[in-house]
């Protein structure tokens, strides 16, 4: 009977017959066990089956990839509408303006590019009904003292705006200011500041910090107050500017974001809140202190 060492590191040359026989003869069975049976037909068929399975898996993965690419390339009308809905908050609503104007004075305006004009021969002066119910613009609210915020005012809001005795309006949209609005401002002696900026959009479009700094300088100057700040909906660009004002007032970010979300809901933008948090206020603080505009206090 052959005896083998229990040494786990036993080498082939140690596997010898105790009776002194030829080790190559005695170890042939062991060598056969550790040599792959490439000529075994069973092994060959298993290898083919494995290759077939791999080919099937590869084809399935390729089909799934093609389906994903097709789904990404085939944008439905519903998908396009959803994207447009996200952008409408930043775009001046010409159709709404025309409807408001027609309801206000019966004239039918027409647009040329971004500029809104009234047909020749129509009444160009805005109608101010002093006895009518006062209608504030959407998202209207006091910010601090005589600094106000709102959406883009419509003609129906003119009588309300007159009651505010505004000195200035700061517009944050890039489109040309409507002619009827310009006429109203001229008649009321209101100065128009316009710093057109794009709203934050993932991932490339960002609000300009420089424009926000310029806007803050206008807003906190008492010579320009009472002042109304507005963009299109009074949510995002206006919300970012007001958020920076709150930082100058030393509000906590938690309270600033709560106020932002109140006006921006249900389309709060994380990039807006990030902008408010990361805005570098050193330049505006220096400017405000040099001109004694800080601290901002309630009257």
C-alpha cells in the first residue's frame, strides 16, 4: 500500500512508491487527473455551450442598448411640453400681456420681436381707473420698507402701482420693456432700471453674480426708493436678488430658503438656492458701508 505525506506542500517528486518503483509509472494516474482533457467530447460540447450563452448575453445587451438610445432620441410632444413649462417662468408672456391690454382698453396690440406695440390710431396712454378695485401684480410683497417685489406688472396693475408712489422699477428680464409700460412710467415719473439676465438652468445657464451686484447697488440706494423689483413671474431671478438682500440683513440661510421656496413653489430651483448661499458679498458690503447703506433696517 502506498503512503503519502500529509504535508500540504508536498511536491510531485515526493510522490514516490515506497517499494522503490519508478515514480513516473506510479504517478501517471495523478498526472492524468490534473491534466485538462481537451480531447474529451463532453468538455468540447460544454465549451460550445458556454460560448453560445456568451453570444446570447452579448446580443441581449446590444438590443437593450439600442432600445435605450431609441427612447432617448424619440422625444414625445408631451416631453417637449414639459420642458417648455419649465422655461415659461423666465420668458415674457406676450400672449398674456395682449389679453390684459385688450381687456383694459379694447385695443388689439401686435408685437414686433420682443417689443409690444399698439396699433396706429389706438389710444397710447394707459387707462387708470381711480375708482376700480386695486389689483397688485402676482407675487407682490414688501421686501423691506419701500422695497417691493412682484411678477411682471400687467396694465390692470397700473392703478395699484400708482398708489405705491414708486420712484423706480428694476426689471430683471432681457426683453424690451413694452411701450405701454414705458408710457405709464413716463406719466408717473418712475425711473426704469433694466438689467436683463437669464434664470438659472441646469447645467450650463447661470445667473450673473456681477448683474446681481449691480442690481443690489440700485435697490439699496435710498434715492431709488420706493422701488419695485420684478422679473417675469417674480420667482427665480427676483428670488435670488431678495435672497442676497436677506444675507445683507444677516438672515439665516434656513429662513432665506423658506422665503425663496414660498414664492418659487412649486418650481423651486436648487441652483437658485446654491447661488444665494455661494454669492460673494464682499464687493456689495464694501459699497454699502462706504455709502452708509448698511445696516438695512425696518422703519
